[in-house]
């Protein structure tokens, strides 16, 4: 069960392939993501895409470091899971669906299980404060992706 989670969708003025290319370029994701503030690529697949990274995420209430493993389903999406680090668990994904007339519906999902170190802090988040933290974790990436895709489109 996730302690913090969020899913957001946004319409992007670009085809799914372009959205995928921006989201899958993990070396550059910290430039626009808003929550992922640092990435060090540890492994790449045969296509040169990052499969294992050390990353830092600004979870609004704390900065956390972790190792993430990425899986790609080009051009419709990618997903990632925590392998180790400051959080108990983390699962995330992007899904890109053609939305007609060169548009894409981009959906971002994130579910975080906090470690003992952060559990007390997260348990104190209630009502509007908790909603704001969850919204920021989900809103920043979708707004950042839309801006980056449309400016490079």
C-alpha cells in the first residue's frame, strides 16, 4: 500500500512518439521533471536507454535518493520501480495515448511507500497538506513534460 500517490493526465500538442522520447531521455529528465532533481545512469540497454539509475527526488517533505529500474514500452510508455534507497517502495509510470489531431493524452502515475525515517513525517500530513504534497508529486512532472515536449516539438 502506498503512503503517497497520485495520477495526473494532461493533453500534449505532440504525437506519443515525441512524448515518449522526452520522457525516456533520463539524462535530461531533471531539467523539466520538477520532482526528480538528479540522475546518474548506471546501466543502459542495447538501445542506449537508461535501465538503472541512481536518482534524487524532491518529495516536497524530504529529499530522497534511490536506485530505480526502468522498463520501456515504446512509444506508449515506460515504468519504473525502486530497487534500493531511502524509500520502502516506489512505482511510477508514463502512459502515452494518441488523442487525435496530433495530440497525446499523457498520464503520469506515482506510488510511494515511505521508509521508517519518513513515516512519522508522512503520518502527520493530513487533509489539505497531504493533498498538496500528493498533487505536487504528480502535477510537476506532467506540467514539465508538456512544456518540454511543446517547446521542442
